[in-house]
C-alpha cells in the first residue's frame, strides 16, 4: 500500500502506534501527565529516540488543547509560569544533548530516580520547604532538560507537586497547562534544530482523532476517583512506567 510509505511504518506498526496513543491519552486525561512517558515506552520498540521526541511533543500540544475544558478552573498559573521560566532555560540544553548523548543512559537514570522518589512518597514523605521560587525554578530546569532529551519532563514536575501535597485537581490542571506551553516551545526548538521533518507530520495527523476520545475517558475516571485513589494511581503509574523503562533500556544495551 503506497500510503504506508508516507509514515515509513508497516501496517502492524501503525496499529500499534494508534493503540499506544489511545492508552496514553486515557492516562493523560486522568493524571494530567504521563502521555509522553507512555508513548516513549511504546514507540521505542519501533522507532529511534530522535524520531520519537518530535512526534510526542506535537501530540502533547494538541492533547493539552483537548484537556482545556476539563481543567481550566483548576490551573495554578503562578506555579505554571515559575516552572516555565526554568523550562525555557532547560529545554535547549536537553535538545542539544539529544544530538550528542546516549538517551538510553539518561532514560535509565531518570527511571531509577523516579522509582526511588515514588516509593518515598508512598511511604508518606512530603516536604513543604522546597515549595518556593528556587525549588520551582530548579524543577523547571530539570524538567526542561529531560523534556528535550527524553520527553520525560513531566515526571519531575509531578513529583514536585506530590511532594508538596498539592490537591489532585490542581496538579492535573497545572500540568496540562504547563505541558501545552512547554511543548510548543520545545517543538519549535526541535523544528529549527532539524529534528522535525515531513515524515513526523504525516505520522502525527492520523493520531489527532484518537486524543479527545482518550482524554474524555480519562476525565470520567478522574471525576469518579477520590484524592487517595488519584495519588495511588499516580504513584503506581510512575513506578510501573519507570520499571518498564529500566528493563527496556537494559535490554537494548
């Protein structure tokens, strides 16, 4: 089939990508984050990291638009812009490193750190002392670097919000707003860095119709969940996706 040549994927691989994006959209609709982590874990079986990053950045921008009606009233804009300042500095560093470092090693390091902090949080760890401008700025820089390098920038921000015991609805809304702004920025940077090409655009277009369906389902789960349930789901998701990432990286070495 000639149309497959536009995607540079087989028909089975296209079905697999659609399935991964659908599951990731549901997770994003519920958590407010996790779309990138889920997609990169799935896409990595069929695509190299440098091709995955621009696809996910573009889809993150689009899915954030679909989430606006569900989260607008719960966004902490002061938090978003403070984190954003750090991300603006960190994202170009991450995209530079994407071309010069082995992303597998970075992915492994991030996954191990996320597992460690998630377990601490499940045991009741919290720290209000880092809930200040310096803590937010530093978190933003780390997030920006990871977003450009591995598209896992949501993990450090989510951990920061969980450590400081922010309400689930605010976590979800603020993360959605943050990713909308940061991924536009990172996608533009990746375009000028020559990472985005016409194949990326072809791969993105058919996936757009999947996003609002997944977000709608995820939001329904969120509305029915309690705060304790939300936090548990987020912790288990972070640990699961990180363990999965560790095994995948080790298998590739």
